[in-house]
C-alpha cells in the first residue's frame, strides 16, 4: 500500500490529537522545568495569585528570573512566562 504524503494529514486528521505549545494552561509545580522563565502562582491568606515577574526553578529554590536573586516562595502551579500575557492583565 502506498501513502500519498501530501494528502495524508487531511485524510487522517480526524485520528490525530491536537498538539499544543507547552504550556498555555496551568500545570502542577512538581513538573516545572528549570530551563525556562515561568509564571508561577502562590496561595496566601488572600487567595491564589500569579506573580508579576518571571521566575526560574534552581534545584529546590526559586529565583527572580530578571534579577537572578533568590525568592522565598512555595508556588503551587506554573505556565511559561509570556510578556504578551502580562500586558493583557
């Protein structure tokens, strides 16, 4: 059986799951990468808040990605930092 490569995506698209750029949705902090600027959320007595600056995981610690200084936070979830998303807020 020969497959026409030019037609394959259209013919089989109903069988293919969509692929999304990671991550636009919030993900658990346990799987946060250490090689990317992240938007992280923390929970305090006032509720859930996204930090207004990019963070990076450095082993078991967190740093402000802009200043490279240690920050004392316990984030709960994350997504990739996006300058566009921050200007929408």
